[in-house]
C-alpha cells in the first residue's frame, strides 16, 4: 500500500513529532510511506514555548518533504497537488487542535475531488482542552472528508460520536514510545541530575494550566509531614507565565522538596529523568490521553494519575499505578499509597506484562485492520 502521512516531523520537536516519525518508520516496514512535513508549524508569535525545533538532527530522522505551512494557503494547494501526484491509497493525518483544520481540510478536500483516496485521522483531541467558539465548526470542515478515525481514549471516542454518530472508527490505546533508549542505573541517573534524596517523584512534559502542576505543588506541602527524604522533580517547557508556579512553591514552603526545572528535555536525555524516578505523577485537571504514561511504562515506572479523560484506562490500579481524584489531597494520598506498597508490589514486573497490549506492532495491526 502507498501511504502519505501529513504532519509534524523532525526537526520539529515534541511528542507529536515523535509519534509521526515512529508511525512512518513502523508503517514503512510493510508499505511505501511518503511523509509531508511542515515548513511552518506555528508562527513564532503564536508559539508559547521557547523553541519549536530540536537542537540537533535525529539520527533516525524519517525523510520528509517540508512543503506545508499552517498559515500559507498557497502551500495547502501545493501540498494537495503533491499528494495528487503521488496518488496514494491512504492519507494519514493526526489531529490535536483546530488550528490545523483549515490547512488539513483544504488539502483533503482537493485531493478527494481528484482521487479515490481514503483518509484516516488519528485523534489526539477533538474538543480541545482550552476551547474556542469556532472549534467544532473547524473540526467538521476537516472531518467531513475523512473515511476512518482512530481514537486513543474513550473520552475522545465520545467527542467523535457526538459530532459523527456513524463514524467508522477504532479505539486503541496510545502506543508506547520506545525511542528514548534504555534505563540506566538509578543512582547514576540521580547523580547526573544532582538529586541526593532517596525518594524521587517525577512530573514530566509540557506545563499548561490543565496539566495541574499547581495541584502537585499543593500536594507537596501535604506530604512534608508524612513522607521523608523525597524530591519532586518537575521538568518541562512552560507554555504560560512560569512565575505563579515558582511563587506557589515558595508560598507553600516546599522549595527544599520541589525541584522545578522549566526546560525542554531532548530525546537523548529523557532516560535520565525516568531512570531516576520511583514513580511518575500526572496531576491533570483534564485530559484525553497522555504520551507521558507510555514513556513511563517503557521504563517500567508506575504512575499516579488523576481520574480525568482516558488516563485511568491505561492504569491497572494498585499494580501499574494508582488512579486518584484531581485534587491535592487525593494526589498526596496516591503518592503515599505508592510508597506504602513499594516493597510489597513488584511494579516493574506488573508493568512489563501489562504494557504488551500497547506495543507499536499492535497499533499498526489495528490501523491496518480498520482500512482493510
């Protein structure tokens, strides 16, 4: 099968680029895959982070044509013309916010007028975490020309069916990221990160309001009298004003136990943070699914997640992690429960078995099934 994948590839950075690249590589084992990348993903004035790009080229970078700008309609037409020239059997998009609906929708609409090509969308989000009035209208503009959908959480499934009750779709969980290398010895990782404490908790990934970092800072205050010799390490690029978080750490008197590092972690350093951690905490206030849990499972690390969106769907409570309510008290109790069970439960063994259902081979198999 000849497949075109339209989306975000390196040199853009982040979980979505990692997903696209891995998807292209895995599909290319059995199919002819052509990747079309952005020249401009977000205009710099609209991008809330420090940089959209990785600092050095990935050695596994999948070759992609950089011809699409999210804000230049001429490139939308040019991208459609390129796809028509390729004449693929299938076009794959990933959808995570309506900002991309005009470009994606224009491309697929023109392609469909000229080719009998099928289109599939892998849906991260359909209704955004931070919504705007035109979101549903823009999403429908794009989705009206899509044949198949893949959703990775039941909450996204519900959003899809609210817009398209008869949608031809498949539910399959987010596959594990396996591009971050192997675990290293915990003490070695801690020394490299400058951590001396015995117990290490990790918050990892983008810092945005819905991801609940403030809840974790408040939980840290509750833990001071109940947990000893611990450090909460929170690291990620901050997509908002960072000062309220720094101020909250000081106000709560948790500067000694809360290590806040607002910076992007390149792929070749990710294993340091997960290897150093005992447990990974996702204190989200809302969610669909998360790419952080699959990274944690790759390193056989248990998780404490809040019961929002689809997070609980990929946690075997008490064995691969804990599901708690999205408030500081519940998060603190989940962390305490983990350490109470730490010597009794072999979390790594439980995760090693549980995560087999989230392999990339299984995800590709499910994708091929829906289009067959």
